[in-house]
């Protein structure tokens, strides 16, 4: 009996694996979805504040923007189920994310008896939801690709080639994934042969934002060789962390004090973020990559915990603080990528910090 039950469990797992096939663009698509969802909430709130909360309707009817969000999500679903990937995935991510942002912005109406859009904890709840989504999305991205995912993503590349949209980096990525995940699959030799013989299109020139980002990375590369680099970077992150600690303490102690778990957790998180920054500052003179990872840990603690409290307290006032924190985190991600590439070139993360960095041609602004 137990043996039969185990067989059924294994069969169910195989069925689930057959459905849950990830694309190699999973990171890009989910980042687009989340970015447009956040932009939908913040953009909509900003518009309503600037225009004085206009209403579409009359004395009887009120057409909520949650309806327009629902229309966008339905449109994204129709595109997803009616058209062959990969051509529609970007549209699905953009429309679905923006629609979800417009829809969830009405959360206060959905969870209060008096249908209160201005329910004070709403933005903090929405923010917490986005944090959970981010963590779930990252867990999907970090798992290694399975053999069936390797072969199906190679077939996706052939679909792009069939409509004349296959770029050389996409072909090379598909071939590399085939070799890494499913060398022994019976279809692999045939798919690899097709990929080697299909035509590719020239890669389009980088967008203006990408070119600007590369110039900034080149400036950073030169700055690392200057004497004041360590002191300036350490001071920058320390001041940011101290500002968060001071802000949290001022809000908490200026009201009813540390009388509940949420406020204690927020104060502790801001102090932990500061401690991570101090560890990074100590490591920076001799191990830049490790130091920047400690800085990133401090920034992520601020994003995932401290900012929730600040949003609950200040509503839209927390947007500016979050925007600065996210910009710092995006810059950190690019810098960590450069430092990791330099460490690989010289044989390890503990390599001498005077080793020059190289900005790759593919360097582009990171996603959210």
C-alpha cells in the first residue's frame, strides 16, 4: 500500500514538473511585471494627489481604477493564451504588471467595511505584498534549469529563428543551456544541429539608457584606483544606514515609544542594517567584492523590513526614501557584477583589489 502511494506521489511530481517549465527569460519577465506593478501603484497615487482625486462617473456610478486594472490583466491573459510565445511575453509582463498595480492600489476598499481607499495601512500592506512577490520570484530564478527546460528553451530559440528574430547571444545561450542540462537527451543532437544552421539577426545598437549606464560603470572603474575611494564609499553607506536608524528612532520615540513587536523589529532591523554596513566598511580596503555584498545585505534589510514601517507611518512620504534605496541597490548590483567578473579573471574573490575592472559590452541597467 505504501509503495503504491509513493508511486502516485512520484507520478504527480512528474506531472507538475511537466507543467512548470521555466523560460530563460524568467528573470527579465518577472522583473518587468514587478516593476510595472510598482509603477502602477505609485504613478496612480501620484496622479490622484496632483489632480485632487478626480472621479469618473456620476452621483450613482463610480468607475474605479481597479476596473481598468482588471481590463489590463484580462488583456494580458488573452495575449498569453491566444498567441505563441515568445513574441507576447513582454506585452504580458507589462500589461499584467501595470494592471495588477492599478488593481491592488484599491486594496483599502477591499479590506475595510466602509470601502475606505485612504485606509492608512494600505500602502504598507501593498509594499509587503511586493516584497513577498520579489522573494517568490527570486526563488523561481535561482533554481538550476532541468533537462526538459534546457531542450524546450532551445526549441523556443528555434521559434524565434522561424520568424526571423533570433539574435546570436540568444542562440549561444540556448546551445550552452543544452550542453549544461541535457547532453544525453535524444532530441539534443537534432536541436543543436538546427541551432547551428539557422540564421541570426544583427544585435541592435544599445539604447541611450544602456550607453549612459556603461559610461557610469567606466567612471566607477577609474574611481576604484583613486586614493579616496574606500573612505568615500564607506562614508556614503554609513550615512545612509545612520539616517535610517535616526529616522526610525525619531518616529518611534516621538510617538508612543517601543511598545509593540513591529516597532521593536523595525528598530532592530535598522540597527542590523547599520552593522552590516560597518562590516562591509571594514572589509572594503582588502576585499571589495565581499564588502559590497555586506553593503547589499544592509540595503536589502532596509528594503524588506525598515521601509515597511516607514510606509505605514508616512504613506507617500516613504516613496522618496524607497526610490533612493532602490537606486542604491541597483547600483550595488551592477558594481557587484563588475567585481565578481574581476575576481573570476584573477582566480578568486580574495584577489588583489588593484586589479583593473572590465565593463562588458552586455552591461546594462539592472532590473528591480
